[in-house]
């Protein structure tokens, strides 16, 4: 990498939530549909950026970017976008959605 190249962050914030799968707690990353029809996982360099784009009720996880990319590639999601500007019409969790989800997983 040259001196003028931007360095990628080691850790990113991703929209994600815990789920139960086969009796085990796992992390489910929230892949979104891009306007061009591809599936993409938006990731952010700060929690403030994630909240700015997806709202304060968005569940999230902080993870190593390298691990997120590897996991997404393994499930066929080839796009991981860093700090994307999401359309205002993108779906966002509401506080009621979050309360309902927490009630279902408790």
C-alpha cells in the first residue's frame, strides 16, 4: 500500500442482531438490497456513522473487517461497503421493532 492510500479500519460496526440457531446464540448480519440488485452489507467506521445512516434503534455488532468480509464471502455476499450513504427510504428499525424483537428473544 502506498503512502497516499487510505488504510482500512481493523474494526467496523455492522447492522447485526443475535439469533438462536440450533439452540446456539449466533450473530445475524443484516444484508441489504442495493439498488442495482446486488446484496450488500453496509459497515461503518464509527457507531455515530451507523446511527446516522440506520437510526438509533438499529442493533449492531463491532467486528473485525477481515472476519466480516470472509463470512460474507462464504455466504455469497460479495459486497461489503464501508461508510455508505444509504437512501432515506432504506428500512430502519424503530424503537417498537426493537422492543418486539427483544421480547421475542427473551
